C-alpha cells in the first residue's frame, strides 16, 4: 500500500536499452523520473517503518492521496464491481491498470483505443466539463476557474500523478487561464505555452511517447478540425443536431488519428484499421463511465439509487468490451510488425503537412468564395 516502508538489500544499476530493439528505453525511463533499476530477491526485503519527514511536502501529499485512491478502489469492490468490469472502471477513473488482463489490453490495443485505459487529456476534459457545469452559477469567473483547477489538481494527486495526467492538467490550467484573461483558449499559442511549461519542468518529456502523441493530437484538432468539419454546411448542422454531434466526433477522431498514426507505427509497429469505428463508440462510453462512477461514489448514502447506477455502469462496460472484442476480431482489423525508421517517419510527416497546407489553402479560397457569392 502507498506509504508503507520497505527495507531491501540490492544493487542499483543504471538502465540500459533492450538488446535488438530500436526503442530508446533509457530515455523513456529518464522521462518518467527513473534513473536506476534493480532486481530484488524475495528473501532480500522486509517491511519497515519509515520517516516521511525527510521527503518533500509534495511527495507526502502524494502518499496521502494514493491511500485515498486505495480506499476508493475498495469502495468499487463493495459496489459489486469485479473482474474486467472493475479493471476497466479502475483504469479509466483512477489510473489503476494492474487488474487489466493481457487479453483485454490486447483487445483495446488492436481496436486502436488503448489510450482510453490511460488517464489523459480526454478524461480530464470530461471532468473539467462536468465541473464547469456544477460551477456555472458562479458570479466571479476568476474564482470559478480557480476552484475548478484546484479540484482538477486534487484529482491528479488522487490518481498518483502519472506524467500523462500531470501533462494534461497543465494544459487544462493554461487553457483555463486563457479563458479568464479573455484569450482564445483553443489556440496553438496556448498549446505551445503548455508544452513550454512541461519542458522547462522536465526537458526529458520531449522524448516521452505520451507527450509527443498528446500534443500532436491536440495540435491536429486545432489545425484541421475547422476546415474538415466545415465540409458540411453550418445550416445543415444546425438543423440536424444529432448528425452534427456525430460528425464533430468523427472529425475529431479522424484528424487526431491521421496525424498520430505514423508515430504509433514508428514506436509500436501496429496500425488499427477500425480505430475510427472504435473511437466513435469508446469516447462517449468513457464519458458515461466517468459520470456513472462518480455518481455511484457520491450517492453512496442512497443504496437503491446507487445499486441502479452500478448496474448501468456494469452494462456499459460489458457492452463496450464486447463491441471492441468484435471489432478487434474482424479479419484485417489491424496490421502488426510494421517497421519504419526515423527518416521514413519524417518523410511521412512532410507529406501529411504538405497536404494539410494545401487543404487549408483550398478551404480558405472555397470558404471566402462562397461568402462573396
């Protein structure tokens, strides 16, 4: 359990890259704050009491919040969640992935939605949106945004402060600050500011796969979303709300996957051909799962309502797992064993960015020509 002490006898060694692999494992570990590794035999450790006064206040607070996360996981079990349903809910809400089976991880990976099992900007955005609704009646914008950001960072501590969540919290904090000062929060300038803050705090984050994928996906949405979604006229989208929501979600998923796909192939050698179909269902499902899990925790004093919410939560997770299993088992759903080098990766991105520039030029000319008619 978090905060328990261990007394060990072992030799720390500097990390080394895996033989026969192109993946820079040493840099990956440094980006995650790991500078040494060791192997401890089962007879070379024992529990011990430790004095935590020598560590920083941030680390002590992290231990307290991790203990609280352990209690939340126990509450999930007391609700009746177990098996892979418990594993998925714990991963999506509390960043606890230890209970995920290798088979389920493979299903999510082949479906192209493994990112929803790791807390990221998408999950924090859902929580930020919920908090914005709760505090929507506030009179002072600055105080309202400050309260939301404090709650966001409290959640970051509860889930253990993984790098992906810290990165997303910094981005959301920068976007929130931009909203307070009246700046366009959805801009590349704000995204660049968030990246600068993260890199100043930890320059090794530049080599982190999660850092690269998250910023590429957000940048692709900021650059490509408006031109692509504008293919369908605003008048038609306003008169067909359901289609407009479905179209917006599809465009966001498509643009993010288009730009990040070469990087995924470079690092993991796998490409999913059903990821668009997976994300169209998985992204709304994550939102529902987050809201239902939070409701089950908040409404623990009303057992009947809580039981109904937990039953619905289990059904959503079971349906999501079944849908992803069906997609991943389809013939030709994914392709593995693809290997590209850094020069091929750069060449692919040169082609993609060239096409993006051409599309934006075409969009501007077409858009303004339509307005002038």
